[in-house]
C-alpha cells in the first residue's frame, strides 16, 4: 500500500502517518530524514545532496527523487510507504509518477485532509497561550503568523495537486477537522475501499 497524505500544515498528517505505519507495517517517508540518511550513508545521490546543502543551495527535485528511488527499494518498504510532505508541486508529482511507473509500482491512494484554515490558526494561538501559561517556550515558527505564511505557500504551490490526483482517480478526501481517532477510522475506511477495488480489478500497487 503506497500512500500520499495531502493537506495544509497543521492538518494532522504526521500523527496519522505514525498510526498508519504502526498498524499496517508501512514506512513513513520524510524527505528531510531521507536526505540526512543518504548523506550519512555516503551514497552517490547522498554525496550530491551533501555538496548542495554545504554550499547553501536548495536540493533539486532530481536529487530528492533520486533519494526516494533509493529508499523505496529497501526491504522495509516491501509492504508500502507513506509520503507526507512530498510531492509539493505538480512537477514533483509528475516526477514521482514516472519513478513509480519505472519501478512497476503505483500509488494506491492520495488522502486529502480537508480542514478549516481559521480553526487551524485558532488552535495554534490557543496552544501558544497554553504553553506560555505553563511556563514553556513557544517555538519561533509555532505561531499564527508563521502558520498563515505556510498556508499561503501550500495553497500557492501544493493545492493544485488536489485536482491533479482527482484527475488520476487517486484522491480520497477525509474530514481533517474530526477527532484524531475518527480521522484514523475514516482513513481505514478509505484503505478498505482501495483494497477491495484492487481485489476486484485484479491489479496490484
């Protein structure tokens, strides 16, 4: 089962990815973690990424796709993987699709977390107040203004993927504003539907 979790920052994708990984034996793939692991392992693509990062540049889509290509070949990805935070653009989505096709793999579902932006901002503000009241320190990026900036970037760069994956009949929207356990149950319902459809058509992702 190969999945993408799609939705704005603060939608709870990371929490649900952890639950899915634990329940189904899937591997949660973070581009940041994969980059660091590739650099540490000294692979060819890792050395390229390291050189770019040391020079202060941004790692190209080509390098990120190369690292994903290496990672999903590893034995622990045999049951499938979850991508959270990638792809972020239509170009990355095209590159990912080409990569998976070349490997004889496919995406089973793109789970879209539908949320209310204003409620997300309110949650961040409430969490910051509670942290300060408890004597804690609020992270520099854990505030309403930072979230609004990240939301703007999401809608500018990433939200076009909603239509993209809908066209490929991979998009499965869920209510991201529900309680954590309810969201998890909605995802399980989606996965059951995907598995049943796969069995019915005799295809394999």
